[in-house]
């Protein structure tokens, strides 16, 4: 199987896991058409009065480096009610879900990237700007660890108590 197909299947698996978990919690969750540039899932209350958009980033079982994100995660654009769920697939059982509102994840990713870029290479030369960002558990703060399987930000936006 080609690596592109494999990557697409990994991404799709993460999106379905997010939808399943939100449905289990009592909300309607639907996949958007492929290649939507801003979000992958729309979640809504049963009456349809409140909805949120969710971007899903999925990390494969073999990926030990973390989530690879586009450079746009360092841009402060933050649409209202947009969330990002980082999905960490496992060999068996349910994945871990790391739930962020978009603005918070942008801030965290930018902070981690700035720390990386400001630290000179081993030879003393400055690091060059790259077109992507990595985010993984090595960089997690206590607040990041508190987001694991914590759907409260999305549920609060959907009006849950």
C-alpha cells in the first residue's frame, strides 16, 4: 500500500474516532468533505442550535516524533468555536485525544517552535526557518497533559454544563 494511502487512512481513522467519541457523549458529529482547509468535523447539539468545528490531527502508531503541523499553526488567526483534537493512535483500544481550542494550540505550538528556533545548532549556527511545526509529549506542560481525553472545552462550547 502506498504511503499516501496509508497517511490518508490514518487521518480518516482519527476523524472517525473523534466523531464516535462525540456521539458517545451525546452530540451529533459529522465528517466534512475531504480537503476542507480549516476543519474536518462539525459537532452539534441534538437540536442543531449550537455547533463547533474541529480540526483533527492524527498521529500513527509508529510515529514517535509527535504531530506534524503546518506552519500556519504559528499564525494567530483563530476563528470562533474552532477546536483541534490531536489523536494519538495506539496498538489496541481507544486512542488518546488531546483537545485544544484553536488559539491555545497556536500559542503552544508557536512557543515550542520559538524555543527550538532560538536555540543554536550544535555547530553554533542559527537554525533556519522550516515550513512545518512538531508538537509532542516532550514539549507538554502540565496544562497540556490535562487536556488528554478532556472534552470539556468542546462540550462547554456546545452548551454542556
